[in-house]
C-alpha cells in the first residue's frame, strides 16, 4: 500500500513539472488529449501564424521582384542588340570617317591618324574598367588602391604574359583602320570573317583542339566565300560621299590616290591572323592563370596596350604629330568611332558571358547582311552576283561551323531479354 501511494505521488509530481514546463507528459501516458489551457494557447498561436502569413503575402503580384532568369534574359538580349549595332555601326562609321572630307579638324581638313585613335580607344577602355572596379570597391579609395596593387604591382608576371596579346591587338586595331581606308565596308565585313579560320588553326596548333570533318568543310566554304567576295570587283561608287568629289582639294585627292584594294586585302588578312592568334593565346593564359574578374584582366591587358599604342604613335606618325598636332583631323564622327570601338570590347565580354553560341552567330550574320544593305545607300555600294554568292557562302559557313554537333549514341551494355508474356 505504501509503495502504491509513493508511485501515485511521483506521478502527480511528474504532472506538475510537466505542466510547468509546458509538456503534458502525463496526458500522453493516459491517452487523453491536451488540457483546455494548452488548447487555447495552440489555437491562439495558430491564428497568430495565419495572420502573419496573410500580412507577408503581397496584395499585388506586380510588386514581386523579377526572377533572376528574367534579369539574365534582359541582359542577354540587350547585350546582343548592342553587339549587333556595334558590329554594324563601327564598320560603317570607321569607313565613313576614313573617306569623308574632314571639315572640323584642327588642321582645317586633314585625315586623322589611326595610331592616335587606337591610343585614345585603349585609354578610354582602361578608364572604364577602373571605374567599374572603383564601383565594386564601394567607392572606397583604400579598397580601390589595394585592388590596383594586387592587379598591377603584385602581378608583374601576369602583365608580362598579357603583353603578347596586347601587342597583337594593338597591331590588329591599326590594321583595321588601314583596311577600311582601302576597302569598302561590305567587302571588309565579309573578308574579316576569316578570323574564324585563323582561330581554328591556332586552336589546333596551340591548344591541341580537334575539329570534326563538318567544321573543316565549313572553314573551306568560308574561304571560298571570302575569295569570291574579294575578287568580285564590287566597291563603293560614292561620287557624292567621296572626298575627291566634294571639293576636298589636296588632302582629298591624295586620299583617293592612296586607296588600294591590294593593300586593304593584305591588311584585313593580317588583322584576321592577329585576331585568331590573340584570342587563342589569351585563352591559353586564362586556363593556366589564377581566376580574376573580367575587369581586372582587362586592366592587366590594357596597361601594356596603352604603352605600346603610345610608342607606335611616335614610331609610325611622329613627324605628322610634330607638324600638325596629336588631334589633327578629329571631329565628332571620329570621337564617335573611338568611343564605339572602346565600348565594343566590353560588350563582347558581356555577350560571351550571358549569350549562347546561336545568338552570337546571329549577330555576326546580321552584321554582314545589314552592312551590305546600308552601304548601298550610304556609299553607293554596287554588289554583283559573285559578291552576293560569296556572302551567302560566308554566312552559311558561320552557321554550320557554330552549330552544335550531335553526340554519338552510346550502345547499351545491358543484356537484351525477351519480353515476358
């Protein structure tokens, strides 16, 4: 009897402790439900949670922030549109600035120097990249100084490696001005697609990359198309756009006499070779170097580019700068060309990050066709049947080369069993 009483008192003590701690253990032992007090607490807690859930739920779905996928799509297609405009606009503006009589230049009508335009373009690009990094450092001078110290002073080997593509890119940009001085915009746009062929060749040599037979056939088609376009004889009529027919005088007449299709062809071929080598060499450096941001990498490459471009001014055009000044022949059109060219490299970087290969192929094909159409009205360009056929070959080759290849079907290694009946 005494033991039963002790066990009963222990049970009651356990019930008191359980109720004080909020855990009705005894009720679960007896199999009964929670007490009225706990039911009231549970009911009030459920209503509070429901009320909080209703207050969290937005009244208007339009107030919700846009999903990340929509933001990436906007950046992808927005950058693609900018790339199309840049690829078409840069070529047309550069050609126009090289054949149009300059009326606002500091020397009263001379042609601007391509070497100075390349230097200014590199300086603008360098300033843009530094501004972006300053923004990423939350406008903190100390953080910005540390970032520059890590990117430049503490990375001399990286800058030395990047001096090679910096040199070739500087040569390439000067060659592009030479090509568009001697070739019409449409022919240049078609011929410059040979950079796809040179990139493939340098990739096979330097990166040991292998290509399928279909890709090599597309490269052969590309070469044939470029040859047809170059030998077509199509060119600008441009009687009312060309400086020779606009009363240009001495400098304009010299410009007409200086235009040479062979020189332009050699320049664009060399530019395609330097473009292919620079791209593949840069890719090889990226694979063997520590990962850094795109903007830091552009600063590391931009610093030697500025030095090389500045030296090329005085090696190539030192006498002209000394006699007529650094900004000879500059006008709003020239400044627009330099600005578009500086922004072009950054736009391409964004497209490479966000856009897929199909969209980049569309941009390249779109730029070729649109450049030819606009040249008809702007420069009195007169394409013949051979040029049109060559353009068709080039566009087809770009599409075939960039289209994804089907992966070979894997054979099943499981045994084939008869279907049970």
